[in-house]
């Protein structure tokens, strides 16, 4: 009788245990059922800090957004200086032309006794300014070329144009007139210094486009072949005449 009771008890415990396992599995399935396949795949096996993840990316050869932006800015500024170096004569002529106009304004201003005298002078002056600005726009592609140098040059040109709008009789007696002339000249001198530095920088050399070197070599070989062919033709012609 005791054996039968024991057997029943063991069977009951087993059933309870099995039921418990089933319940656990059911709960786990229910939890997993609430997750999508994407959630299950995205579950990280190990947790890493943001700094550790960034370090891992760096070691793998990836660059941060800040590094990419810094490199892009550096390349843009270098390319801008190369552009300026290739057009140094035009940039220097522009500075010279503007300086001459400043000298002209300074010399003529005391002679503007009245509006009529000023307008007579200003008519030609405005035409000259318009011509210089047109050349400036063409040289800088309307301010899109030149990088940081263009920012300084653009400031000087804008100040010079603004001065033109303030000109008139009696302006030479105003203290701000002489101050403005001096400030514009300083800005032009600063740009001139930058141009000198760019000219001396031997590293500012344009990098050939991919394949450009090969094309140049191919063109050179073609020219050499044409020269050789011409020599051969000339020799045949000479031999024919001699015969």
C-alpha cells in the first residue's frame, strides 16, 4: 500500500514538474512571439560604450563625420589656393585697379564744390567701377572661387563699393572719409600678403586628374610617331630625288 502511495506521489510530482516546464516554455514562446525577427537579430551579444564602438570603427579604418568634414574643408581650401596661384597676375591687377580708384577718389573729393561738379566726375567713375567689378566677378566666378582668401577680398571689394554710394560734395571734410579709405587699403594689403604667401608655397601644385598622365603620355607617343613618320617620308622623298 505504501509503495502504491509513493508511486502515486512520484507520478504527481513529475506531472507538476512537466507542467511547470511547459508553462515556462509557453511564457518564453509568448515573449519571443512579441519580438520581431529584426529585434532578435539586433540583440547585441555584448554591450559596448559609445567610445568603444567609435574606437572599434577607427581601428577598422572608418573615419568620423568630423574627420571627413575636416578633410573636405582642407581639400577645398587647398584647391582654392591652387586656383588663385594659377591666376595671380589677374588678382594682383584687381588690387592695383582698386587702389588706383581709391587714390582718385581721395584726390578728387576736395574739388567737389557742388552737386554738379560731383556728378560730372562721378559719371565716369561709376563706369570704371562697373568695369572692374565685372572683371572681379569673372575672376572669382561671382565669389565662388578663392576660399578664405575670397572672403577677405570680397570684404574689401564690398567696402569699396559701399564707399562709392557715400560719395558726394563735402565728403572730404568728414573724418570718416579718411578712415574708410585707410581701412579699405589695409584690407587690400592683407589680401596682397596672402597672394605673396600663395606664390611662395611650392606645394600648391594641381594634382592631375585620374588617367590624365596616361593620356599625356599617349599623346606624346603619338606626336613622336608622327615626327618619325615625317622623317621617313622626307628621307624617301630625298632618296627619290637623288635617284
